[in-house]
C-alpha cells in the first residue's frame, strides 16, 4: 500500500515548482535536514512530505548524472554543458522577415473575423489605421532585410500591398464583408504557403549551423548522453519542427528518452525539472513495472479502464 501511495505522488510531482536549475546547485548538504517537517502533521502527512523532499533530491541527483542539455525555445537554442550555459546566435534576418509578413496577413484576419462582418466602430477603425501605419513601414524596409533575393522582396511587397488595399477599402467604407476577406485570403495564400516552406528551411538551417559549432566542443562520449528539451505551447506540439530536427539528428523516434517536449513551460529552470522528472520516472517504471514509460502514463489509468468497463454510470434526473 505504501508503494502505491508513493508512486501515485510521483505522478503528481510534475505539477509542482521546485528549486533552481540543478546543474548549478550546491551539494545536498546545503539543503538542510530532510527531517525538518512541520510538527502539526500526522504520520501520514509527514510521510508524504518526506517522500516529496526525497523525490526532489533524487531528481537533482539524476540530472547531475546526465550529459549536455540543449534547451529549445522557438528559434533560440541554449546549451547547458560543464556547468555553463551558451546561447545560440540569432537566425538569418530572412526568417523573421517572412514570419512578420505572414503575421501581417493573419493580423487583418484577427481584426475582422472574430467580430463578424458589417459596420465598424471608431475604436476598431483606429485599430486598423494603426495597423496600416505599421504595415507600410514594414513594406518600406523589406529590401533592407532580404538583400540577397529581390524576387522574394517583390513577393512580400505584393502580399503587404494586397493587405493595405483591403485595409484602405474597409476604412473608407467603415465596414467589411466576409466576401472581401475570403477573396483577400485566396489571393495571398499561395505566397504564405511558400513563406512557410522557406521559414522552415531557415530555422532548420539555423539550428544545424549552431549544432555543428557546439558538436566540435563536446566529447563523443558526452554527445552520446545529450538530451534535448523543447519548450512550446500545447497547440503546435504535434509535428513540432525542433522535435523533428533533433529526431533526425540523433536517430531517435520523436519524443522519448532523448527529447522532451516541455508543454507550456517557458522557463529553462522548470524545463530542466521536467527533464529530471521524466528520467527519474523512467527509472521507477523500469524497476517497478519492467516498463520505463509506465510512470509517464496515469498510474491509475489501466485500473480505471477495467473498473469503468464493469460499471454503469447514471445521473439523477
């Protein structure tokens, strides 16, 4: 029964905030006695508290034993290695230029579609005018950002020009129709899809240039112990670009022992904690259940499925 309670708490610890990034922590002796528990807890509460602190320390030790870690957030990479952290340089300007142009077309959609077609208030017209001013500035500076490909500059100019034409029409008429927006989206969609392809290429090439530099500074043995933590929101988790890149680079199948996706976790400290939890839970799962991924699933899930299959759930009228 005690084992059941301990394992159940292990699954919950993913949602707790713990102490600072373990790679830079002092020894356990600096943390004080594990017996320093509140005196007003009964034996069960004291055991739960003791378990949490013990798990926390075991996770710190697990992280100390692993090799280098690469933390990915958007187009930015950070290498944690030998007690130091090194950030990647910025991607080529073309990458962010293409994403900005694509965001211009998305912004006009967001300014219109959620509110329904028809007349616009003065406040919404003011918003369109502000957007119009910024878009014109971006358009005027495109050639400075894409100096090596004038055809690409002209393509982005056309996309922004179509956006500005729609904005002007709406401001002049103080109203918009769904047909206007649909026609606009149809006209810019081919170039936006092309922008997406180029942006993916830019980001992957940016990643690989940086990894090539770092690889030369990491021993072969340590490279074999590399872990990657990808930070990102929930929605783009499927087919995430960084996960795909590092899967191909490391020869692994997506998320797993080598690659962790830190969903909705954007602080490196908490992302490292998630990595430590994943690694420690894999050890627990292997030792207790012969399955390193058992603790990555709800511990009660299998039993719940069996129980639910055998009962009928009813609600009062």
